[in-house]
C-alpha cells in the first residue's frame, strides 16, 4: 500500500473513532447535560459570540460561503484530475480521492457536534423549567385559545395607533431581547445570556424564498434573523433564535423559550409578538380538532390582529414557492436524525407546553 493512501486511511480510522465516541457520548442525555451543555458549551459559546460580535455583519454566512466554495473547488479539482489521468479506479492519487470525501464528512460531523450539535441529546428543558406534559382535552385547548385571544386583544388595544407595529433594527431587537432575558434570569439561571450576537441574515431574499425566519450558526455562534419578516413577528423570532445560543437545539423547546421570554418582556411589542405567534399555533390546532370552536374564537379576535394575520399570509404567499416544500422535507429529515423523532411535527408541541404553563390560570378562569 502506498504511503499516501496509508496516511489517509489512518486519518479515516482516527476520525471515525472520534465520531463514534461522540455518538456514544450523545446517547447519555444526563452526561451531555452535565459535561457538555452546562459545561464545555457554556464557555465555548460565549467565546464564539465574543469573537463574532466584533464583526458588524453575519460572520457565519461568510463561513458558510467559504465552505461551499471549498467543496465546489474540491469537486472541480477531483474531476479535473480524473479526466486528466483517465485512471478512474487506479493510481494511488486517484484512490485517495475516494477517501478524502469520507474524511471531510467525518470532520464536519465532529465539528458540528462539538460546537453545538450535542445539545440535541440533552434532556428536555421543560424539566428544568418545571413544566409538565399533561395532555389537554379539546375543551382545554379551546379555553387556551380564548385565554390567548384575550391577552392579544388587550395588548393590541394598548399599542399606539393599535394598527401600527413598531419597526425594529437588528440592534434594537438584540437590546430588547437581552433586556427580556435579563428579566427572566431572576426566575431561573438558565436564561443568563452573555455576550449578545444577534445579526441580520445577509441573503434575506433567498432565506425568505426558502421559508426561513431565522437560524443559529454553529461555526460563529451567531443568532441570525430574517429582517424581511413582518415587524410584529420579529421580537418572538429574535428570542427564539437566542435560545439556540443558550444550547436549546430542539425547535419546539426554542419556541417555548421564545414565548416565555418575549411575553414576560416589559416591551408591549415583544409581549404582543410572543402571544401572537403562539396564538397562531393554538388556532391551527383548534381548527384541526374542532372547526366549529375555531369559528367562534376567530370572531373574538380584534381587527388589528386579524389584519396582521392577513399581512403575514400575504407576505409568505409573495415569497414562498415550491422551494419551501422541498426545504421543509429536508428540515424534517434533519430533525429526525438529531433525536426529534416527530420531525417538523414537533413544532406543535409548543401548544402542549403553553397549556401546562397556563393550566392553573385556565382552571381559575
């Protein structure tokens, strides 16, 4: 065996062994919580945000671009070498071309897991927050919808101009979210958010076309938000994305944190955004389980919020095409690979947790 091939194979063995150890470690959720999420990740994430916060733009987007560029260039070089030598299965240099992609994928897996991905294996954050998962009946669900509608109506009426929504810059969203998290940390130390790094996405048109509201970037530790979104959705999305920075990997749990933080903010626009977004999910569930109750509740919603529903629907109709459906399938598969067995269906778990969060209030009413 040629020395060059032997070296590559040794690298493969080392990388595979490392990836296997990480995979096996991820099978113990308590160990991940103690050693990684509450240990290594807490310090590495803050360090990442300290570095990325120096840059006024989304550093992670450039890192992704560099990665895509490297992959395309590597494919070009490999194809060129194969065509030039015309030895598609022979020759030591060409044999290494078969090993290099494997090594590259193993490196990506290891880096992703160490920088953030192991958080998928931590126990549910609901346990730490004292939120149970008691099932609700349709009657409970309708009561929750009525409860949220009353809250949304009350906040909307109190906003200046009622129909008007506040326009935020990314810096204002970051400051408002940090203030809201600081308020929540008094209730639970989990919400301690240091070294904020919330950035607008660079390619907002493409991101919107795909159907993405925001995303966390593991290489840079940044929370990136799509600033094209309707303004009344932005505070909730910002709080949601920041929860990923705190090690909340699962989307359903990030929705829960985003809701809790935004609705407990002193900023009424944050409160409205959080309640509005979760009301949308609750109404969707009610419409599926009890259409007649949905019709009754829908008539109780104030005109301003109904107009916001219309604006948001028109917004996504303007941008979203077939690409969104393809991306949703890809995201569903990604979530299932990373311990979210229900895939994108897990997004609706927020309804169960919000019900349990307000169960005593609903019982009193």
